[in-house]
């Protein structure tokens, strides 16, 4: 879940309420309602890291991948210590059929992020889409070795369906 913190300044009550409501709507799968809440956030707060993350996540859920990729790229520049933007941008690029560009984003990610398993998982999806099933299998196995919880997602992911057939 989204952590509502910002070390630079406090959220206004309106922004905090909108972020909390948006997070609840995302949890419930009500993505349009989540976006409506985010639209209520004051313009002066929209550059805050957690606001940008919430917005990007919601755009991804709505399938607005170009907008999510652009916002995530902006977030990477504005908030270089927040690596979620890297993962979000790669995910959006992948869904825009720009998997080669997504792979470059993933491979340029910080080392600690590569140790979480999610990057190996994403690379597995890209390789599977490109038809490199053996490499995709190696990537997904590496991801599962790092984080066993990934196995459940991998079994349901349409990008990896050919690995299980």
C-alpha cells in the first residue's frame, strides 16, 4: 500500500484525504473513482513524490500507459531516490509494446532494486514476449528464488503463459 509520507513538507488536509481515499479506491479496484479523488489534489501538491506515485499507479490500473510512462519518467527526475518510478515506467513501456526500451530502463535500475526479484520478473515477461522462452524461464526462476511470492503472479501472468504450457 502507498505510504503517505513526504520529508519536504506536510500534506494539506485536502491532499491527505484525497490520497487516502484514492488508495482505498485502488484497493477496491475502483480506479476511476481513485482518479477522481486524485483530481481533487491541489495543483501545488501534485509534484510531491507520493502524489506522483499514486497518480502513476492509478494511470497504470486504468491502462493509460503513455500517461503513466511520462509521469514516471518525470518522477524519476524529480525524485531520484524513489525507485518505484523506474518500475512503473518499465511496466508502462512494456504494455505499450516497447519492451526493448522497458528492458533498458530495468537494466539501468539501482542494484538494490535488482535484488528484489521484480526486475527479473519483468525481464522474464519481456523475454517471453520476444519468444525467448528459455531466457524468460531463467529470469522468472531467478525472480522466484529471490522472492517466492512472485511464483503466484507468474503462474497467472498472460505474458508468461507459454512458459507453463
